[in-house]
């Protein structure tokens, strides 16, 4: 799968809250680093992260742009509440090796009425 196609699949599975199908897109030793958090390493840990996040808040990814540059897929997104962000997906042999995501955690927590950490 080309990077752009893989990112499109990622969004499809994300929007159906399918943590298992999302995890299947990653290498066994992949890294998912949402920069508002510590990196999550390994396919099973990434699956657990998505399961936990889907249980905490209703999330939806609305694609604004998907770009492809060599081994990279780049996603610019928004959600129905107006939060915006972007993700960078390093694709090797048709699977995600590394993903980095940038978004405003404070705005997300406030929009979903989740507790704001004190630290």
C-alpha cells in the first residue's frame, strides 16, 4: 500500500474506532508518538492506546489534506468540534514504522470535558 492509501485506511479505521484494524497497519516494533504524550512503542501497545482513547472520548477525524512524499504520508485533519492537527506517517514495506501527531491537548481535554492534569 502506498503511504497515501495507508493513511486513508488509518482514517477509515479510526472513524469506526477499530483499534485492531488500526494496529494491523503498524510494524510489530512501530512507534506512535503523539507529541502531547510519551511515545508508544510496539504494535500491541499502540492497539491498547487506541482502545483506551476510544473509550474515553468520542473522536472523529475529518480529512483536510493527505500528502505523500516518498515513504511518508502526511495527514492534515480536524474534528467536528474544531480541533485541528496533523500526523506524519513513515511507511516502510506497506506498514507504519513511525507516526508523529501534533494537536492541542488542552483544547481536546476541554472539548471532551476530561480532567486537566495538574502537572
